[in-house]
C-alpha cells in the first residue's frame, strides 16, 4: 500500500503534509493503472462523513476541511487547476437578505406581516400605488395554478408586486412560512418579488404602500475542480458530485450530526477515485473535468456558478454521482439514471458493457422529479447531456437527510463496484467513440 494511503490512518493535517511530500514521486500516468480499491474508497468516505466535518453544511467552517481534503487528492492525482485558477478552489460568494421590518397598507388599512412575503434583494424597498414606474403589478387569480404562476413570476426580469386571490390563502400561508427564511443570491442585480394576500372583493386599483428593510450578509463558498487536458481541449467530459450536506440537526438518540455518508460523501468519493484512475491512463481524447460542487443542498449555487464559467456547448456529457452508497431495490451492481429519455446518455451507459454484471437503467422514481433535484439540472437547462447516477431506493431510504446517514449504513463493496462500473462505462464517451445527444433546454422544466 502506498505511503499516502497509510497516512490516512493519522490526523488530517499529517495526511496532507505527507501527501504533498510524496505527490511528486507518485506518477500514476507512468503506465501503472490505478486500482479502484474498496480500501481507498472507504478511507475517502470515512473522512468525508466523519463527525469532525459536522455534516458539511456549506456555510459552516468545517466545509473547508472537506474542500482541503478533495483538493489535496486532486493534486495528488496530478490534475491541473481549471484555466485561470491558481489552485483547485473555484471561489465565489453569495448574499443573504433577511427582512427585518415590514410596514404595509391597503386602502389605508394596515396589513399584517403574515399577509405578505417576498424575495427581496435590496437594502430597502418602498413601493406605493403612486409610483408605478418602480415595479410591475401582477395577479394570481383564483382560477390559476398558484405553483405554476409563482414559478413564472420568480423568473421575471422585473421587480414585481403580486396580489394573490384569497382563494389561494392556504397555499399562500404555506409558501409564506417557507419564504420567511432569508433570500439568497449570487447577484445583487436580482429583481425583487413581493406577494400580498389580497382580501376578498379586492380591487386591483386599490391604493397601497409597502415598506421593507433588510439585513444583508455575504458568504464565501468554493467548488473544488481540476481537469486532465485531452487531445480535444474544447470537448469536455464532466464527473461531478456535491460535497456539502445539511449540517447539524435536532438531536436523535444523542446524535445531532447529519454526516451525509450516502448524501453525498459517496458521490464525492467516486469523483476522487475516478480522478486517480483516469490520471493513471494515457492522455484522453476528450478533456476530463472533475468537480465537487458546494451548496447543492441550499439551491445548487455551486453548479450554477460553475456553469457560468465555461461554454456549456463544450461539455459533451455530465456524470453527476448522487447517493451511490446503497444498493437499488433491484439489488447491488446496478444504478439508475435520471432523465434517461432526455438524451442518449443513459442508453450509451446501458450498452457500454453488455457482458458486464453491472446494469444501468432508467430512474424508477419518475414521480419524485429527481432529474431536477441535483446539480445536473443546472447544466441540463443549458443543453448539456447532464444526468445523475444513483443507486439508493430513495422512496424507502430511512437515512435520507437524517442523522443516521452514517458510514455504517453504506454497502462498501456495492459503492466500489459502482465507481468501477462508471469508469468502464464512460470510456466510450471519453475516447470520442460515443457522443450523447444534447438535451433540448425547452423541454426542461425551469
């Protein structure tokens, strides 16, 4: 076993120091193929899901420990930082706006704070019926789908005041509770949208005043990214997973740390192992990117930022690994692919090894909309054949987003076999022999 593997039994600090010292001596590209072993996969998973990282919440100090670990593995594997970066961190910031005061009237009568909510991205907001140039006015009528209209209005390029018919009061109240949380954004140029529950017999020409003030807090975040340059520098195969989880939760039987072993230390372990593996092979035809995203659990900010830093037309395929540590209902040595019918990506993987004991097949949980619930969705909306690969029986998994998502719940042999199967299945795409069809962005529910 190599020295850096032995070092993993010590502290994280000593591990990093030894890894740096020996990394120049370990050149897996010299002809010796890296072995994707269950021992190494387990050590990655063990550290990433340890109590030391306190559940890897994206805004916690401990998230940097996970990022340091991944970056040191990328360096050790011989990856290069992305163009324009000096190291493997792809840093960015987000802002959080918390509403701290509300004053609103309709026809001169005060409105309660529970009668409105908003996604506000400014220090203060003053809207009155006398100043119609500052915003647009819209209505969610009783005959409209609240959810559909809400999604449409939130994508508006203009600041908007939305009056909601009282027939939607129950739905409005549920949304109001959720959106009482701070609003987050990567851009201070976002338009604000304020929703007001209109009384019965509401007149759209009513006079109103709305005064809101907010408190702004900024946070620094980072993806971890590296790549292997290929012969075709403008054709990229992307392997990804999110490295954040949900942090500290309510105490259950003395435990409050949601370690996220399956979600998604399992996926990150696969990205690390694949980075080592492909670095040990000859120079690929297509360039290979390895990225672990931050803040997936908060709204996919990491993948959104990443997608803005390069030309999505150059990404030939995205293998997004999400919760691959438990066998599927159909048994071990199988994985399912979200959005299988949206491109030929899934079929290529299914056909990649007809004699293999490992099987890839369509997502068996279409009603759960899993295609939209991970970082692949951001790239899919840009036309990339971007799909998540998972194995977990999500409909019955007792550990999803629970403090019980621990290393001990993972089927380590299944996890390692899944990583090896992905490594084999991707070779046709990396070599340029296979090219998945693009996803039509118009068919992706925004």
